[in-house]
C-alpha cells in the first residue's frame, strides 16, 4: 500500500524529495508499463528503455507532468499518467495511416443511436483498444454479449454508410476519439461522479440519471470507459520490488537508501 497520499506524493516530487519519487516509481511505474503493453504491444521489447525515458521526462521541464496534474484522487492521477504514457508511446510509433474509408462523426453517432449506456461502452472499449479482447472483463459482462453487440454495431454502420468494411470502425478510432473528447457539454458530470458510480457509491436514481446521460453522450462514454480501463489495469498491477525501484531511481540520480550509519560516522560518501 502507498505510504503517502497521492497528492502528498505529487507535492514531494515537485519538491524533489526522494520519498515522493520512490513512491512514484514503485507504485506508478508498473501501471505505466501496463498501459504501454496494452496500447503499444509492438514496443514491449523496449519497455524498460521507454520507462526510463518516461521517468526523465516527468522530472524534466521543472516536473511539468506533476505541475499539470489538477485532479483530486488517485484514479484521476492514474488517468493523467495514462494520457502521458499514451503520448510517449504514440511518439515512438509511425502515425496511424488514414482510414481506408473515413467515418464521419455524425454518421457514426446516427448509426449507433438507440444503444444503451452499457452497449455504448462495449463499442467504446473496442475503439480504445481494438487488439485487446477483454471488454467483457472490464465491463463485467458476458463475452457473448460483447460479440453480439459489436456485430450489431457493425451492421448499423454498414446500413448507414455508402461504403463500409469491417475494419472501418477500428481504423477511424483516433478521429472518433478526438471528436468525442471535444464534445463536452455543460450537462456532462465531473470525474468524481464517474468514480463514485464505479465504486457503487451513488444512489440508484443518480445511477439511472448517469446511464441516461451516457446513452446520449459519447464524450462521457469515452471518459467513463477510460476510468474503467484504469481501474481494471490498476487492480492487476503490483508495486515494484525495492531493487528494481532503486535501479529506476538511479536514472534520476536519486539514491534510494540513506547512507549507512557507519558511512556517516566515517565521513564516507
Ligand atoms: Zn456528457
């Protein structure tokens, strides 16, 4: 378990205190590794190198990564880290080729009108990560329900588009993601509402209201799905053992262990 609260850790990292960095490395670098593996499987052979680079980058520019964080909970910090890791991974890969058949946002939205909040999440989990087939585990639904729904979504698109192919949805995912992120409305709930819902800490009526909103707002479906992915990945992530933590801290020039008492007494470095 983390010794410091997440916000104390952020403060300590900003102040350059080794204890904050030690916690960031041991508790959160494994999460960064999981995000990299999930979204950039082709980079897995370079994972260690990329994690070292990530560490240097979160420290550099006067620790801008930490200064830019404005959340209030650990999962919001994990979201901040997820987005940062995705940025680092994307830089390493060639830009995604333009979709063979472009999919207009309005066509996508119209074709999938009528899907429930949960059904929209099944579509969006596929868009976030088409190469992983664990949507059923993340959303805690029957795998057959996911397969059936995705086939239904594809049929809806085929009916709505002049030209269609089965790869169209996955190929347009980056453009759809950008559109969804830009479509925040003043009715969209704050992140804490999603987090309370995921913890089962909202009333039945509030949950119904949230589901009604999700059934009409891809912007919130996107955010909710990213939180669900974070929750799923963080539950499967173990802290780094001390020797590995120390090796990563050395990248930052931080000595994790205080000098021994004898070294201090003898005046050795
Ligand atoms: Zn919304």
